């Protein structure tokens, strides 16, 4: 809908102050898109992919050559500029897709699950680059299933389940609003674990298979009790955005 590729189902929509669909050409000129699946042209090299995409915006000449150099450095692909797409790793392709989306220096960058399937090194590099873009004033609209990614990158987060907005706000504010600050995970001997949990009235507990998740404002009593039972394996951590997401949407597996 933002790019005019799908009709508006209800209401009105504007992007960067321009109406959809009336000013869609202007909106596209100011927008960059990183799709969920990389759609780089396999017949071109890394540099040629950027050059051809730049031509779609009417960009050419010395200025765009300099822009391409900057982008290749930005995504750390300068040493692969003559490489064919089929020789790149998944992380390299993703970084090239991000570089391509920035060729027109967009005011709005739309990213659909930008780090899905990437190794930790590639994911952290992309996170660093996206944070740098935020600092320059670029607006990022990001969809992700990685709660750590959302927690690291988002200033305003919307949790959506089956098309319904369940909650919205800064990640830290959502954690404070929806879950207790401390979580104790107990992963063995659930019967023994439940007997300890019942001794602590301030705990909200969830049992998932053989594990018990204890949400609390005061974990010290439970932790002391767990230390006295060495056969119980447990893990104490601060609550995070994934706890919020699971509380609001449920833990049932979904295949859709």
C-alpha cells in the first residue's frame, strides 16, 4: 500500500506528506525497499546491480559512481564489486540489497525481515549499519520476527497478531507494561520445580512441556530455594521483548 502496489482497503494513506496513490511516483523516488527475498539480478556483478538500479531513478555519471563507492564501503563489499551474485554468501546478498535500496538516498527505508537466516556476524553488521542510518535522519520501517532485533533497533514498535494491533510503544516501555522485570527459567524436574514455585505467591508461572517460566518482581527467594536443589537446572535473566510477544500472542505453534 505504501508503494501503491496494493489498493488501500479503507481510510486514507500518506507517505512523507504525499498522498497515496495520487503522488505515488514522488513517494517511490523518496523511498528505498529491502524485500524479504533478495531479488538481485544474477546476470550482473555487484557493481552492475547498483548501476542498473540507479538508472531507474535517472541517476548516472560521476555523482552516482561516487555514491556506489560509498555504499559498497558502507556494506563492506568494496572488495567484491566485480563478483557475480551467485558467488556471494547469503549475508553478502543481503548487504547488497540494502546498498541497492539506498542508491537514491531515500528518506524512508522499508525493510522486510532484513536479517532472517543470517549468521550472527552478518546480522550484527546490518544492525550497526541500520543504526547509522537512523542517526542520519533516515526513517526505517521494519518488519521482523526477531525480538532482539526489534528491541535493538525500534523507537516505536507495533505488535501485530493476525492483522490486529495488540500493543504499541517503545520496546522498554512495552516490557515494563506487560511483564514482570525478572524471569527464572527452570528446565528439569517440573514436579519439583512446581512445588518450589507454589511457595512464592508473587510469581506468575507458565509451564511449557518440561520447562517452567517464572515471572516475578522479587526473584531472590526463589533463586535461594533453587540453589538448595542442585538437580534443578535454572536460568535467571531480565524480561525481554520476546516475553511480551509470547504473552500477548500465545505460545502455540503456527504454520501459517
